[in-house]
C-alpha cells in the first residue's frame, strides 16, 4: 500500500457525492445512529463493485455500452426518486426521533441502493485499483481485495464522520421550520444535480 493510494482514496471518498449527501441527510433528519447506519449501508453498497472489479465483470460494464447505459439510467432514476422523496414531509428526509427499527431498515436499504446503482464505482475500481497492484504477482487478486477493503474502511469512517457532524447541529435546524424546508430543498437539488451529472457521464 502506497501513500499515493491512501491520498487518492481520501480525496475520492471525501469528495461530495451520492453517499456523502445521503449520509448527511440521515444525520440531520434522524440522528447519529441513522448516520452510522447510512455510512455502513453506503460502504456495503461498494462490495458488489469491488467483486466485479476483482473478477473482471467491471470490464464488461466498461466495454458494453448497453450494460453501462442500463445501470446508469437505473441510478439516475433512483437519484431523482430520492430528490422527490426529500421534498415530501413523509419521505426520505422526514424527521424522526424514536430511531425505530423500521427507520433503520429504510436507511440501510436506501444507502445500499444509492451506491449499488452507481456504475461509475465499478469503473473506478476497474481503472483505479490495478494501478497499485503488480499484475505479475501470483496473488494479485488478493492485493486488490486488500486495497478494496481498505478503501471501504476509509469510506465508512469518513462518511460516518460527515453524518455525526451533521447530527450535532440537528436540534438547531429542526427547531426552525424554515431552515428545515430549505434543507429539504437543498438535498433534493443535490440529488437532482448528481443524477444529471451521472446522466451525462460516459464510460
């Protein structure tokens, strides 16, 4: 593992994206427990992309225009759905105080889907990880697995940090209905922007 891998991974993980926006939203509306669940869900959503990169399935996504477009537009549709849900009072950003198991399941499923339906993650692993692995090694796949797990651990820690920080200002925001309204609008706009960005991305 090189410093270049660690630095690049931190930059990629910490950059605002679907997972960051989703975890911040969970922390603000449902508290620190939901933020940690959201961070764990987004991290688990990376797992299929990691497996695809290690087994070579990401190469198919990279070379097949149809496969890439199908996954891409499923992701776009889901981000637009998240935007619509963000604006609804009983939607994804509804305010909860009881931390019910049902709420935890909803956060877990939504977080998993947020990263699972992002084809750029598979391409990222396919193009990024091999740069730090010697292909002549007999156990190159083991090294890719190790680096992938490190990337996932960094994702969880950084996302959880974002979410817990958001949860600390939760009371101040929830006590002001106007701020809560604009917060929902901002998150909805962020999901729309992420969906539009994904829609225009090429392989």
